[in-house]
């Protein structure tokens, strides 16, 4: 059944509510955003990928996106919150640097990304959803992905003023497509919102932050971290390249899985769009972004590789959580979804 949708590009996107804290770090940030003083907290001893630190970072970063309902927009540049954010970032970044093997051979890294594993033993979230995943698991996956896709391309847009010449032009070319090539109804974030509605999920920005674990937040936080720091512009391009170079085959698997599950055209449209669009983007990113960037700034090669590998590392952590929970017959979310069945 296909839902009747008000064109979502005509709707005003409301700022989300502040989330429920998950520990002292996120509690300090949320309480400060509610108007209280910013408490001193032990950042150095925090779990770098844990729910508490990742939610605290998420809240700090969201001040640079849509903000939160009832929070003064001026808090985006609150010096105390910025200082805490920097401490949180240092813990997160240090953990990634320790867990991700360094390298500087970008062509070899890109070639490795383009090799699709094959065979009946290949395990991955998109493979599972294509072959045997349930509709409930698909909805959970979409809820996880909504934390990024409802603001798709926004974190990478921060890299634009930090590049120059051909690399900048290439990145803008891809971003232009992500934002619908001038057609608001074709913006990828809005296609994702329409898919959520078709699947009986809320399409409200930030609706599932309370549901998703630290593994989900960490993937998006890496994008924001790299985008907001000029010193990490190479890593931002690497992260962007990883997404664009690998998403087309996964999107095709998800389209097949959704058709198997009987999803309607509004649900399938988002991933169907990415099958073709990201196949084109692959060539633009390789030849129009990476090649001219490294020609102009060869010293960024190690950062580009770091961005690719850190993204893969965090993506694998999330995939392991989803598949592990589903193997045990459990939800991969922190709480079950309230689903309005389509």
C-alpha cells in the first residue's frame, strides 16, 4: 500500500527535542543546553565509542545543524560548550587513530573499496536484508540510517570552502546531485523522509536519536568532526569517498530486499536513486575530487586514507551490532520502534 504524502519539501523542518542523557557527559551537555551551568566532567576516562560520549558529541554537533527546540541559537558558539566538545573530540579521535591502521596509498585504498566480496558466505547488513531480513529489521535499519540521511550531504558541505580548484568543483558537483540538482523534491534527504513515511516511521528530523546506540551516533559524529575541522579536510574527503564509492552495490541489494518484502515505490525510490547516482559519483570522486586534491596537496594522502578506514571501522562496528542482535532475535535499537504500519 502506498501512503498519500504531503510533499515533504514543502514542510518546515522543526528542531528536535533535547535527548535523554545517557551518562555524566551527555547529562552535562543537555543540562547546560536547558539553561543550567556546565558541570565539570571526567572526559579522559570516558569510553570513546560509548553511548554517553557519543550522545554528548551529537548534541554539541547538532548546534551547528538544526539546533534543538527551546535552545538559543547563540549556544552554537558558547565557549564553554566548545571547550568540552574539543575534549570529547580528542578522546574520540585518539581512539580512532589507535584502532585504525595508518596508510598513505590512496589509489590502492580506492581499488580495495571497489572490490565487492562475493559468495554465499558473505555477511553484511545489506546482504542480510536482501536475502532474509524481515520488514521489522528493515524498519530498524532505516531508523538507524535516518540520523545521517535526514541531513544527507550536510556534514560534507563544510569541506567545500576548505578545498580549491578542481577538487572543490568536483565535490560541489556531487553535492549538487545530493541536494536534488536544484529540484527540492529530489533532495536525497527528502526521498529518505518519504521512504520513512511509507514504512510507517516518523520522518521528523532527529526522531530516532533516543532509539539508536552509540555505534550509530559515532558514524555521523565522525562526519561532523572531519567537516568542522579544516585540519581534517583530507579525512572528510576520504570519508565522503568511502560512502560514494561503496554505496551503489549496497543500495542495489537493499532495493532487491525491499521488493522481496513487498515495499511500495515510495519506499524503494531512495535506494533506487542511489544505485545509479552513486555509480556516477564514483567516477567524479575518483577523477574529479581525489586526483586533483592529492595533486595539489599530496601531504593529505594519509588523512584521506584515515577518513576511509575510520569510516569503514565504525561502519563495521554498527553492522556487527545489527547482525548480532538480529541473530539473537533481539532489536538492534535501544528500545522497540512504535510503528504505524503502512
